[in-house]
C-alpha cells in the first residue's frame, strides 16, 4: 500500500476535580480521551494528541512514555508549545501499547499522567 494513511486525531480533556474524585494526579484531576480507544489498522499512521479547546495554555503536553517493546512508535514531537503531540505508529507487529502522556499544569506547577489505550492490528502482508 503506497497511499499514506490518515492521521488519528485524539482530543485530551483535563479538568480539575474535587480532591480524591479525579482519575489522576492523586485524585486532583479528571481526564478523558476522545476517542477513548485508539486502534491503529494501517502502517505508518500518525497519532496526534491535542488538548481540548480551553485546556491550553494552562495545561501543556510535555512528553510521551511507552512500554513499546516492539519498536512501533517513533518520531515523537511536541508541537504548538505543548498544545499537541504527534507520534508515528509503524504498525508492523500486533500489540497492546501502554502509553502515558505527561501533562504539565502551569497554574499549580504539577505534572499529570494521562494514559490512553492504544491497540493495533497490522494490515495483511501482500503475497509476492
């Protein structure tokens, strides 16, 4: 397949929560991803994580961490002063990829861990 795959756009929303009621940051924050499951089916697919409108500039994406043991993710780049992060998913081997986006709360000078679910199924290899 020579056609370039379409990027997968993922919106990250981060909000303050009543202490102990959130799902990250010691219960101080709640986050959601839309879509909530990122499933990659094409080779060389760019995944772009974007902060929801209104969440930036208070929150900024600082980094991406992963347990990518099969070297599927590459070329990670923080863009637009932390408003988005892009990463290329090679999608050559099937795996569940554990990913963590580190988000910086500039108001309270804290880091927040947000972890989307990423799965992939490589397309079939064409016969020769």
